[in-house]
C-alpha cells in the first residue's frame, strides 16, 4: 500500500473514491428439479444466500447494493461524484486541517470542496469526509487535485497533494439531416424536417429519457416520435426505451416558421438557426447525463433569383401523347425586374412541344407568372422532366431546371391490366 | 459543420418526397449555373462534432465562446502553469515523499477501484513555477496500462485455479486417493491406467451405485470396447451397453454396428484405437455394479435381468434415485406420489416402484426431439435387431475438456498473508475427502465446496469413460452420467467459469442428438422414452451464452425451448400423452435474464405464480431501474403496492414497497431518503440483511463513512452466517480501503473469518487482497 510509507511522512492519509451509482448484486442462479442429482441443494443454497430475493430466489437481479468496483468511464454531461476522505493515521491529534479539492480541466480550474474552512482538529483514527459533485462539461483530461495542509502537534506545518486523473469521453454521436418540405401554393419556405441520428457510443445501454428539440425563435416544433394510437401515444421506438451500445436511433422533428416569420421566410436566405437538441439519458440506477447540441443551422434551400415550381402535372401519361403541365415562375429577387426567355431542350425521353426561345416578358420583383407547357414522352416508365432554361436577358444569366418532376409514362395499348 | 449545399439528388430523399409532395410535385430549387438537379427535398447531412464547442451542457451556454478559445492543448499547458498557488511553498519539503508515495502506488495499485490513477508529480519536482503540463500521451498510456492490469488481474484470477491446483493438491491427495488410484494428475491424462487396480477397491465404499453407475451396465464403447477378448464373457458378469451387446453378439453377422463404431471396425484397430485402459475399465464396471443397493443380487443374475421386459429391471435405474433423494422426486406435481415413493424406495416391491417411477419418468423426461432425431430414434426402435447406423457427427461425444481446477483461493490467500501455520487451519472438503459417490458430491455441494465438487464430477465421469481427452469419442449416456454432467456444468456456471462450461457443453451440441434420448437405448432403458438430458440442463445450456456476452444466443435457445414446451402443453391439452414439467418451465424462463425480454417473460410468469407477484414485479421494476428507465420502474412498483394492499395483511409485503421506494429514491440521487426507507424496512424486519447492507451503502454516499463502516462491521461480527457474503464483504473491504491505510490488516481479519466458514467456492476476490 502506498500510504503505508507515506504516512511515515504524513500523519494524514487521503483517500479518494469515485462514487458512481451502486450496483445491484447479481447472483448466478442455477436451478434444478428435485429429482435431479443435486436434489434440493441448489435451491436450499439459494435460499440461504442473503443476496437472493426471498420468495423468488432464482431472480438474477437481487436487491443487495454493492459499491462501485472501479472508476469506470465518465462521459460528458454526467456528474462526477467523489468521496474524499482524510484519515488521521497517526496517534496524535492533528490541527488546522484544510482539505481542498480542485478539478483541473483543459480550460479551467474549479474548486469543488464543499467548505473552504479549516477543521480545527482531527483525532487519531478519525476522518474528514467530503463528497464532491461536478457536472462534467468538457471532454478530455480532467485532473482532480486534492491538497491537504495541516499542523502537527509540534507546530510543524505540513502539506501534501494527490492527483487523480481521468478522461471524459463522448457519450453520443449526433448527426442531423434537414429535409425542406415545400407545400403547395404557399410561401417559399415553410416546413423543415429535422432528422437527428443519435448513436450511443458508450459501452453500456442507455435509457433515453428525453430527446427534444428546442427551436429557435422563428420556429415552432412538433415532435414526430410517437404514434398516436387511441388515447395514448406510443413511441416509435417501441416499448424498449433504451439504446444499446453502438445503436443508433432516429428522431424526427417538424419545424414550422412562426406566422410572423413565415411571411418573411421567402426573403430569408442562407443560413438559418433551427434550434438545438436537448438530450437527457440515464444509465445504471438512474445515473444521469444531459447534453445539448450547439445551435443547429441549416442552409435554406437556395432558390436564387428565379424560382420555378410546378403547379399542375399529371402523374400518369400515355406514351407519345402530349400532356400539359403548368409551371409557376417567381422572381425572387428583391428589386430587380427580369426579362426572361424560355428555352426548352429535349432529352432522350422528354420532348417539349412548342417554340423554344420565346420571350416571357418582364417579371417584376416578387411577382410570378404561370406558364402552361406541353410535352410528350417517347419512352415508357418513370420519366424525369428536365431541360427548361430561363435566361434573364438583363443580366445574361441562365438558370437551368432539370429533374423538375417525374411522370409515369404508360402505353395505352398495353395497359396495366394486360 | 456548415450544411454543405448538397443538392445532388439522392434517391433517398426523393422517396421521402413521394409522401409529402407528390401532388404538388415540387418546385425545383434553383441552382445557379450549376447543372445540379435540385430535388424537392433538399437533403443535408452534417456531422455535429461533439467536442467541447459543439456540445455544451445546458447551464454553460454563455461560456461556450470561452471554451471555444481554450480548447487547444497549448491552452491547457498555460493554464497548468498557473497551477496551485501554494505549490512553491512546499515543493522542496515534501516532494520526495509525494513521489515515493506515488511510486508505491505504481507497485501496488491499492485502489484500482477507488480512483483513477494517481498522477505522477514529477513535473512538480522542478522548483520552477512553470510547470509543464504532463505529457498527455504518456499518461494515457499509463492509464491504459493500469486499466489493463486490473482487467488482467481479474482474468488471471479465473485462470489460476486450474494451474495452481495440481501441485499442492495432488500430493496431498495421493494418499487418501491411493485407494481409488485416481490421482488428479492421472485423471487429467487421457491415457490412464488408473482403473486397473483401482476399481476393485473403489467398489465397496463407493456407491457410485446408488443410482449411479448401476446402469454402468451401459458403458461407453470407448472403454468397454477394448475388452474384446474378454467381452464374450463379459455379458455374464456385467451388462454391456445395449449397442455393444448387439455388437458383440451379432459380431458374426454382417453388422451395421461396425459402421457405427467406425474407429473400432477392424479388430486390430479395435484395441489400439480404443483406450489402453479399456481392459481395466471393464472390471471397473463390474465393481461398480456390485455395491449398488438395488443390485443386491450378485453380478451373475444380471445376465438374466438384461432381458429388459421383466419389471424388476425396470426398477433398476429409478429406484436408486429415490434412495438418493428420498421423497424429493416428483414433489411438485404429485406430493402424494412422493410419499408413496418414499415408502417404496426402501421396500422390496419393485413392481409398484416401477409403475410409479415410470409414470414420473414419463412426465419429467418428456421432450420432443427434432424431426431428424426422431427418425433416428424410430429406426432404433423398429430395428431392434440390427442397430442403426448413426453418423458419428450426429452423436454427442462429451469428455472433460480441462484438468482439475480444484484449489482453494481462500487457502492460497491465507498462505500468502497469514503464513503457513494459519493456512493449515483451513479445512475444507476436497474431492478426495468425501465418498466418491453421489452422496459425496452432494456433501461437497451443500458445504459450498463447489470446486471440489467439480473435481469429483470429473472423476466420476472419467470412471464412466468420458474423462479428459475422451471428447469426440463415441460413448453411451445414462441418466446418471448426464446428471453428473449437469451438476458439473451447473457448478462451473455458478463458479463463474463460463468458458469452461461452454467448452464442455460443446460436445452436446443443441442437446438433441439421438443418443441423448432413452429410445436410443432400448436395452438399457426398455420402454422408457424421452430425454436423458435433464430439463434443468437444457435451461442451463440456454442460459449459458448470456454470461459470455451472447445474449441473443441465449434468447434463441430459450425460445426454442419454449416452443417445445408449448407443443408439449398443446399435446397435453388435447388429451394426448407427452407432458412436460411446465411449472418448472416458467420458473426457468424467469432466469432468462436478458434485459430485452426479461420483462415480457416475467410478466407472463407473474400470472403463473400469483403468490410471488410482489417479488416478481419488484424484480421487473429493478430491471428497469438498472437500465435507467425510472418511470417504467415506478409503474411496476406501483403495481407491487397495489398487490400488497390487496393482500392487506402482514408486515411482509410492506418491506417490498419500502425497498422499492428506497431504490427509486436512490435512482433520483436522494440518498438520504433512500436511507430512511431502508431504515424503515429494518424497523419491520431488523435482521433483513439486504436492508442493512443497503442502508450502510447509502450512508457512505452521504459522506458518513465511519457510520457506514461501523454498521457493516457490526453486522458481520454479530451474524457472520448472514453477512459473510461476497457482496457485503466487498462493500466492507472497499470502505476499509477508503477509510484507512491499514486496510490490509482488516481484510486479513475478514479472511480468517471467511476461512472457517466458507467452502472453496467462496469468491475470494471480494476481499480485494490480491491486488496489494
């Protein structure tokens, strides 16, 4: 033991133990029937074992609490708790004991001691106990620095320190995806769907107590992680609310701009702040952890100056038969009037009917025009409509629109029935 | 971190579009100049890096900028420089001692459990105030190392016993064991001549017989086969295994049996391939059969009973069982019957016993083989006179897979810490110090000398021809040999020697080989049907993988067991035969302690066993607590409360409620309230060991180490039978380590207390003496 020698130098011994949650003792039930060779021996032994649950001895998980067996892992967002005990190993009374516990992280030094006042005296075989807590907010190396200063009976002032180093690890891996839904007829941007993939990168199962999205000012959020069946909602993850190590879960949120922002939304371009994820999890016996992501940002879909949207399109058309679509062309720029020329380029399957290169006329800012177009497909199957080009003659700038929509092209003579 | 403008179309996103906006068929997003084709739904993916900057704990929002700045390592150094203001004051004076202290720590690692590693303070030695930050890389390594070390230690602990044991033990054993001529060493060696002299002596005292090797009549081919020369005579003296008997008697004919024992087909190889000890084995068989209580008749008469049809023979296997465990068999299903049996067990009315037993047998042995196995069994049954050909790989060919593991960790520790003198005081049963029989085995089990018991099963199995090195050789099974296997594997499991258990289980496959059914042995077990493998062994087999980190496999096995049980039940309900001990089935399933399914299984069990509702529901609740799902746990606990209220009477139920409350408090970090609840339990039931221990644990979390320690110490001293349990001792030693520098002495005191009470299966690790 280290301290055996140390105490020759020092009258006090400092011991530190991390207090993770205690664990429930598990016993190893092996049962047998009475007619088996061991007879009732196994069950009798289990009954006598104090750690079994009386009346249900073969339950593996008992009720006996055991103290943490090792330091374990500590993860960002969890609380680091530690027992600090200063014990007087000597035969003499020690005076003016000051125990100081600091936590040194990569960025700062925190004082964790409950009290900073000195203890007047400590009798032999007595302890000064302290339990410290700290919510871990940084990743990486942490060093718990415990300093003890005291005065011996002879008046000598002594001081020693101990260092306890531990690593704080990342508990979760979070990935997000944004989906911009564009609903009919309405404003330029509205709903945004956020998919958050949360992966448990610890080594133990994790109960996800809360995964919520705290939206920024501009948005209202709806969580889409429950399926309402009857009166009660059921989680999309089923009954099991925990996440095994390395498992990933997808959470889905729908964000709607608040009305007061919705009007401006068309104008909002580029990066918008969506909000942040707030995650609370628990592990063994309620050991709690909590993290928030930084503000999630998304790039609003860039519509540029001219936006082309579809107002009308059939979903199924006949092969080599003309069909109509209606496009809506919006001048999204704030103050510039455009003079647009429409070109239509055929692709291998889609053929535009009509004159390419025709003038659409002037389009003032924030106004739009509807443009009926005719085209036909020469190939069966799901065909993508591509090949529209708009050129702003003022700026000599060309906007290309491909893959605008899909239509299903069927052969009328050999319909789906045959 | 910024969303990249990935407007490249992705099929995935398009699919999603289908739902939301097919009708409106989206407006294409415009991308200037580029040829990219914007899908309706812009798909972005970003990887949030969860480092300090990205992930801030809630309270810390404001300081995020701050952290951003400081995240680099250089900063850490500079911060470290400003390290403790007072370090200069004493560096000179006490640094050496600190260093020393640390180095000691390195050597002995006294508290792997207590704390992260102590950091070396070498950097501090330099009187300069600018202290370099400790090189992180190095320390990481150190940290890793230490972790590994502790892990290693554990492993070593497990691994040790087998190695340790032979040396001290074997010598010791030799003496008593001479009688049996099975020294552990020899036993371990595949080629063993041990039985050449040994068996005659073994016979008298060793009732392998009680139910044991009486059916040693059924011998594994591996050893009786060697007896070719004498085998012609053998049947007169001893019943060979059915298949063998056929083999021998039918020898002249064209015989598929020769295919069966492919290794023995030619007579030359017959002798050489089979074990050299085979010759001696036969006498062993003879000897064993003699003392069996049922076989009161001298060996010779055995020849006649070999004709299985006589009722007297029917009794042969079962009767001894009832001797071994008077009155115990069949209690669950037929209490009345067990009395009957008790009466008959000693009596001379074999006929009645036969009837009773076969009834019970049928009930317990019932098992449904797989289709393939069933075919084999049918062909065995129908082709009585020409043994069927069964491929080798369809047979279970078990054998011991490792040498003796016997050893006594407690004694080793005593030797190490208390000296030889003290260690001599440690007296426990060993495999040699008990009867070499089932009775001896039971004695070892009940005195918690499971390691010795495992050794004994090894010896008994060796006697049966399934010893070390015999795996992979065809053999025959008897009800007793499989019971031995079950006990052995069960004990290995209980001892936490899962790998060993798995290794030895391997030969049994999925416990569905044809030779594991009674039908396979029409001669030895005429008319008996069903599984030779005890149901408990199937459960054990299913449970085992979960301890080895393969819960899914456990689940699969349990489910397939459940399916069979369900089919048996269905058969029963339809009024046909084949019944299973369903009561135990559900019980067993309870052990299926894989979190995923636990709750569901338990739930159904709750319905089966209403009288244990409170315990079971609490158990489910605790499982959820352990996972961290407090809400769900509370739901179950509420049901417990309801159930207790419904019962309404007696104090007992209240303890469940209080316990559960305590656990909930605990998981909400309110240790003081948890302590109150545990204390309330103690008011009702002052001797409740769990509540006592748990209350002490709570005290520690409240910073009241001395009280906690006092409480536990008091408990252990007052009532050692109850509190010398590994969990309590573990807590106690942990607190010793935390409390004082003299923990080793205190632990040694505990060791002494343990030494005079506990058997060799005691988990000495909980004393935490080894690491120092």
